[in-house]
């Protein structure tokens, strides 16, 4: 009989990271196997873990995004949970295209600005130090998807602002959500690493 305990722990870990955003945690990961919820994580792993479309993080994310925060582990074993996941993943593909187009557009904007200013290569540092560009960022006239993964954005602009100024432009939690959207899409993340090199963070 196949042992699903390793995958069950992974499911529990992701479940806990989402669940604690909404309410007190139901269990501790250190003693998950003695928790009353453990059998449901094992069942979830056994029911769905071998399916070709399985992605642990996305599966858990789908449940919380489609149903809200009040989800208990036994709900992960239902067929409805799999349907939620498949529907969410389908929509996520379209969202991935949107993010990719957004990143390319923003990258080309900075690349063109650098060229117009006479720089041989894309100069992120000077782009974020430019007063006019800073004004556009403050007015939220530019997209923050690319900014969320650029070292120079934090080093030469965002981190130099007060917390109040930062929040008036974009709160750090929101910035991290944009960054997470890129990091959870392996294809986009790897492509941006290749394009940005040292700038990628």
C-alpha cells in the first residue's frame, strides 16, 4: 500500500499557511500526525495526489480562494474540492497570460526609457531614481508586478519611503501578493530570472 504521509504533511503545511490568515490555527505542524485532522490530509493525498494535474499549493489555494477562509480539513477530501481546483487552475492559466503580458510591457517600458536616456543596457537603478518616474509610481500609473521582483525598486525607491508613504502607493502585503503570483508560476518565474538576472529578487 502506498504511503501518502509525506504528501499529507505537505498538504497540511500549505493548508495551515492559508488557514491562519483567517482564524486561529487548528493544529501545529509539529504534532500534525497526532491531530484529529491527520486522517483527512492522508485521505486528500490518497484521493488526489496521484492525479496528473495535481499541484499541492494550487490545490489548497483554490479551496480558500473559491470558498473563503472557513475551510476545515475534511472538506479537502470531497469531490467538490477537486472540481474547485480544476476550475481555479483553468482560470489561473488565463491569469498567467495576463501577468506575463504585464511583465513584458513593464520591462519594455524601462528598457525603452534606458535607451532614450543613452544607457547601453537597461538601467533600473537610474529609472527608479528619476523624479518623473517616481511621480508616475506615486500616482500608480505603472504596473507593480515587475516592480515587485526588482531589487532596484526596493533599494532605490520603495525602501527609502516612510511606511505611510509606502502604504499610500501600495501596501507591502499587496506587493508581496503580486510577487507571489509570479513565484507560484514556474514558467514565468524562470523566464523573469533569465531576463532580469541579478535584478530578480
